[in-house]
């Protein structure tokens, strides 16, 4: 029943229950993270490198804005 409620609100079970390491991720993000595991290792590495670059840049902008 809880899964049906989470599906109806398009949230994860963690969000519904209010705990867990994935609580802050919406269902779309969680699905993408799960699908990343299906990629070939070199493609997965490329995506993670790109993500790391964006995160590093965002942190640098925040540091300089403070």
C-alpha cells in the first residue's frame, strides 16, 4: 500500500517514510541513478567526470559569492 501511495505522489519510498539516504531524490533522479548502473564502464566514467566538473564549478561559484 505504501508503494502505491509513493507512486501516486511520484516520490520514493524513502521520501514517503521520511528517512533513508535517498530521501532527497525525486523518483526521476533515482531512476536515472539506477540506469547509470546499466552503462558500460567507460560511458559511466565519462558521465561521472562531467557531473564532478559541474559540481566543482558550482562549489567554486558559491565560495566566491560568499
